[in-house]
C-alpha cells in the first residue's frame, strides 16, 4: 500500500499542475500583448506547445482521478454492505443465543 497515492495527494498534485499551467499561460499572454522579437516569439510558440501537452496530460490526469475516486466510492459501498451483513449476522446470532 506504500506505493499507492492517496486520493487527497492526487487532488493536490492535479491542482498544483493545473495552477502551474494557468500561471504559464497568463505569463505568455502578457508577453504576447506587449510585443516581442522573433526569437522570443519562437520561444513562446515552443512553450505554448509544451502547455498544450501539459493540458492534455492534465485532462488525462483528471480522468484518472475521477476514475480513482469512483473506485474508492464503490469500495466504500462494498465495505458498508459487508459491514451491514456482518452486523446482521451478529444480531441474528445474539438473538438465537438468547433463546
């Protein structure tokens, strides 16, 4: 279990990467509105391509996170049902013992 990432950590990681991507995009937008030389524009295009890749990664990560959270919810449901079944059996056993 030590090699698995908790959902809370996944949410933090996603938020961190998302915030980083937005900050870069805002920085690029500022530079583009000011104007730049051809070298800077080339650099900006490369950074925009990297941001596009990062955005794709973020979307995939968001899907993975949503699936993980759905699995956790399903696991919780299974555990709740199992505990209810165990409790019911215990209560039944206590009733039979008291007869």
